[in-house]
C-alpha cells in the first residue's frame, strides 16, 4: 500500500459518522486534510485538534454541497489551504427520511438525489482539475449496501441514489483513467455507532440484520475507514472502477 504521508485530501461530510472515522484514519496515516461539514462543526473542530497534536495540517470548511456555487467555493478554499489535491473522499450523503412509494413527492425525491448524487457531482467536477495537476489522483465514493440490494422499507429513493453512485463510479473511472485519476467506491452494510443508524434504524431492525450477517456482528466506522484509506493510498495502483463491499458477508456481488 502506498504511503499517505503528506498527501492532500478533501473529505466531504467529515464532521461526524463515517466521515469522522475516515478523517481520523487519514490523519493517522500522515495525510493533510480539508474537512468539510454541513452542520457538524464540533466534530470537524475536534479533528483539527487531533491533526495539530500529531503535527498534521487540517482545516474545517462549512458548505451546503447541494448548491453548485458552495461546492465550487469549498474545493477552491480546500485546494488553496492544502496547496492542491491528491485525494477526494465523497462521503457526504443521507437517507433524509424513510418513505414508501405512495409517500414520495417531487420535493422529497429531489432532496434525496441532490444530497447523495448531485452534490457529489458538483464537488468532483470542481476537484478534477486539481487532481489532474497533482499528476495522479484518487477519488473514493461512499455508496451503500442499499445500492446493491435495495435497502429496507422506506429507503427506495436513497437506494436509488446509492445505486447511481455505483454506476457513477464505474463511468467516472473510465473517463478519468487516461488523466491518471483512479475512482473507486465502498458500499458499507450495517455500520453501527453512527448518527445515520441511530436516527433511521431501530434496535429491532439492527438485531434482525445482524442475525443474517455471516460474521455475526455489525460493522464499525473504523471498518469502513480502513478500506477507504486503502483505496485512497493506492494512488499508483491498478484498482479503479471497483466497489469494495463492507458488510460482513451478508451480500457479495
């Protein structure tokens, strides 16, 4: 695995949950980080302090990534702070809420798609020129087991969005490969210890899911963070257009 020491990374949604664990992992590996957050300022500031204690470089940036102009400003500010970009982690996303087909209206559909897909497009489009300048770059997108299997009840729009992230990853890898940029995704299953599942998954549902996982446990944010760091660090590698499933064996593509 290539070293991440001194590499410059922008992580969206880095102030809480999986994003927080990913930032921690990258800091521990010696990367310099730009931590995007929407509302989790406290977590982003904590990560800045962790980086400072280890001699790393880190800054927090607030933005609503569903807005094109805000995404552009974020990438510009992060690139200026870091002196360029080697790595982009597209982690920001949310289920927003659980609604079945008869409950979905245009506003809900657009919000979920914008939060999970359109925001990723805005940030990536702005970041590509910086990644090209770096000579070799790595993009890691956060998808979900829901994008593979369809998710639990009420996650129709979210599952659709995460399925789009899987296709986006494959297509973008083909487009950016000649520019020296690799694009991969991770698709986590049940990862407890995050606000996502604390808000949207009942204890009963989580336990039922765990009973069907061959490894006999739910995942942790650190399980995902290690995989993301691996894909990010393989910037000289031969892996692109791939999705790494992190689900304890409950589903294999």
